[in-house]
């Protein structure tokens, strides 16, 4: 035998990798067996690839008798009655069951490659609408991830107060996480944003069929955005594959050979043999059912689910998929232990407002690195994201050409931009996302934001250190000096830290503190005590905008150092006073006037109570008169004005913006109705409106006569 030099097998894979938003998960792979036990051994590497095992001809012929199909139990009776005659066929069946349960090794272009048992079942015996699936490394990663999720019993040893895993570092400075085994499952499923037509629905139904066809006394369910869509999944992705299973993987079933509503694995009433002691003479079948429901959240409430597929949940606008998950999660628990598995899939390019928001909420609740006291995520699920570069272009071995994939995806995007089709570019981004964030952001194009410019700027900022995170603290009482301290977990993000002689500039007049030489405008969006529409707790937003320096920034806008944001804040404090104190320290440090949302008057009231009413900015109305209340009421018209101001800012100044968190919110907001979920965006918009309309607080607030806006703005900015 000619000896060939083969590669070493992979020791582990990463999922959720190659992304700036998700922390990768490392999954260790089994050790390979001896080389000569791996399929394809002895072949030159270029001839090694996935090959479907051939079912012996005699087994195929057993399935029919004079052209008529035999029942399953009749076939088993023939095999049991003739074990010597069919020894090779029986050994083949045993081998298929072994690989279905324990996985399979084969050489692929010189590399020993492991696939899970479910992946083997999928490639060999689950038929798509176009026949047998191709081997793809993207699918391999999916099935390995699913197997890991379903068997994960490990939790982090060190977590912070919010449940996030705390990393440690070895003597070489390499980061790791200490974990311990809880002795029971901690994950009940995956939430999987997918690119278009990549086969996730087929894979989920293969998982359904594989699990349920070897489980006794169990139920699996399917839901989608409504009952019609769930029925389509059942009839298109499950029933045809079930009908095409070979007899040795097909359990006894009691209903029609072409089921329309439910598949029931049970002993048929038309059993043809009565041979005592044979497999065909069992008293009952699996007594297991596979069906589908409507879109209602409580369709499966009270049932015990072994498997549940929630399909296209990003399109579901009539039902609350987060509530649905809460209900079905209970259906997969028994005596505090997880007994089932769920897959929640959605094509990101087709997400609709409402459904996409809920899907994003579910993803936010499914961070592998954030656990509760039971070792589980809030949703019970793990995010599972695979970059569109994987599986988009594949070679003859099923391996992804990620460089060529990215090149083709970006070429299509560029084609849209070349004809100024921003909405088309946006749709392409969502259909084939290259980052996790791209799955959820494209609807913002309808808000007027130039998503392309935002993406280009974010790609630069991801690889620069343009900002510092930290906290403002006082050196003494409320009137003392405010300083900025760096802290990786801080509440504030700064792109301009002031020298000592420029910070904390203020003066007192009539017992009230005022900022000196105003060059900054702050915006504040106080949090509410209830929930936002997306079922999240409201956050407190804050921002500081540096006014245009007309003396020094006179040339090309791209070279300006002013007319940009220098500080952002997005945090949920324990009390409103704590939030207001953060906003006051921010204003004291920069000498900034606060233009806050006046619907919730926490900032305005607290600043006045603490003696800092002089830091509150009053707007001049369209009638030229000073408004009686500082800040701005966020009614429908003012929301439109705010979003237009932000869109114009992005169009003109995005290339100089330093704050990724602000640009991210510009990308993600789907509609004005969702502004309550985007507190930083509101605060930033208030900065811009304040800069355009504000009168710099030197007027008697009782004055209501007409005012020339230019007289005040030009003089007081300097």
C-alpha cells in the first residue's frame, strides 16, 4: 500500500467566532481512532471526500414483495428468521445504528474529519426536496454545536452580579474561564439567525425526526408565525423525509403513510405476524407523536415536549415569541431537569418589525457567557451564529472558501451602492450577514440613516482605540471637582478627556450655579420605572456634544475636531437620583448645558433642587419666544425632528464620529415607535436639537418677548 502523508485531525472548533459582538465558544472534538479505521484511509488526499454508504441491494429488495411494499414488522421477521442468510445485511444495519448514535470518521482531502451521529443520519437518510444533502463544513459546525448544546452540563465558576462570566489569565496572559460540572443539562436549545436558503429548517426537522424516532412516550411540536406556516414545515420538511426513511430507521407507525396533521409512532393495528419472541410481536410501539400547532403562545401549554421547533420567529408579529419560549421552556422541564430540546430559527433578511425585535430580545437573553444561579441563560437557550462566509461558496470537498465568499457578498453589496440603492444594499446585508449585528440592523435605512456610512465607520472604529470607558467621581461634596477615572466596566464612554484647567468651569449667580464659556451641550433621556415595548427595562441615556468651533474648524468638515459627540452614557441605575447625579457630574466636568427630555422631569427637577438650575438649557420656540420649561417634550412631532437631526448629523459627520455605541443605535432602531428602546439615541438627538435651538441660559426665565436667535447663539457660543 502506498503511504500518504495525511493531516492531523482538528482538536476543537469554535462557534460564534469571527465576529466582533459575540464571544466565541470552544468545543473539543473526540480523538480520532487508528488511521486504518477511518473511512478513506489508503487513498490519495485528493480522492478522499464524503461518500454516502450504499444500502445492500438485498435489503432494498426486502422492502417489496412482488412489487407491493412489505410492512416494517414483516421485513424484520424475515431477517430474524434468516440470520445466516442475511448476515452481511444485518451487520450493515448494526453499523448504521452505531454511526447514528456515536458519529463517524472519514478522511476529507487528507484530514481526519469527525461528524456527529445526527449529522451522519442527516447526510445518509434524511432526504431534502432535492435529494440527499451535500456535505458542507457549515453543516458540520452546526451539528457539532447542537450536540454540544444538548449535552452541556457546565457552568462558570466566577460570575459578576449580572451573571457574566469573569475571565482569568494564565502565566502567559492568555484568557480562560474556570468552569465546573453541575451534573445536569444547562441548555435546552439554540436560537439561530440564518442566511437565506441555507437549510436550517430542514436540519431542525431532521433533528426532530432523529430524536423522536428512537424515543418512547414523547411529543414534539412545530410552531411558526401562524398555523399555516407550521403546517408547511410539517408537510414539506418532515413528512417527506419520514416517508423516505429506510425500514431499519423507521419505527412502527399507526396512522396513514401520508399523514396530514400528525405522525404517530405506535404499533399498527394491521400487524401481519404473531411469532412469539420476535421484534414484530411486541405489544406496543414507541407511543410517540410529532405534530404542529398554531402561532398561539400557549398551544403546547401543559404538554411535555421532547423536541420543539420554533420556525421563522423573526417574522412573527401577531404573537409574542418571547412569551411562547417561556411557556414551551416549562414544557421541556421536569422536576427541575431539562428533558427536551428546542431550535428557534429565522431568516434574518425577512424579519419584520415586531417579530425582529422579539427575536433580538430572545437572542439578548441567550448569551452563553451570562448565566443565572441555576447555570442557565435567561431564555434557557444559546445564541448560535455562523457567518455567511461559511457555506456560501464551497469546494468539491464541502469546505468553505471564505475569502471568495466574502468577495462575492461584498461585490453584490457594492453593486447596490453604485446605483445609490441603499435599501437594496441594506437587504443584501440582512440576507447574508457577515457579522451578528448585521442580522438586526437594516430596517434603520427606512429611518433615513445612511447605513453604509455607519458600517464603514464602525469597521474603522472596531480596530482603533478612539474612546475610553470609565466613571465620573467627585473629590468632595456636590460642588467639588469632578474627575474622570478609567474603568473597563464604567458607565461613561469618552472621546475627549479634558485637561484639568478646562474641566469643572462654573460660577454662581444668585445662589445658582452656571457653566462658564459654554462649548458643550448635554442631552439626557431619563429611564422609566416600567418596561419598554420590547419587554426590556428602560435605560438612562446621556450624551455630550461639542459645539462647532468656528475659529479653528473652518476648512473641510472631515478635518474638524468639533461639532461631534465627546461623551455617551447608557446605564440602568438603581434610583433616579443616582442617574441624575451621573448627568450632573457629566455636565459639571464639561461645563455643558443640559437639554433633557421634559416628559420625565427627573433631570430638570433634580438639577434645580441641587442648585444647578443654571445648567438647564431652554429652547427658543418657533414664535421667537423663550419656552417656559427647559429641555424638550418628546411628542410625535419632536421625535420626527429629533430623528431627522440625527440622520443629517450622520450624513455630514459620520466619518468623524468616535462613539460606536451611538452608531450602533443608529443602525438598530427600526421605527420611531421604538424610540423608547433607544435611550442613547434620544439623548444624542436632544444634544443636536439643543445646539440648534437653545438659548444659553442667561435670560431671565420669566422673559417672554420675541428674541433674535442669532444674537444669542453666536454671542454665547464663543
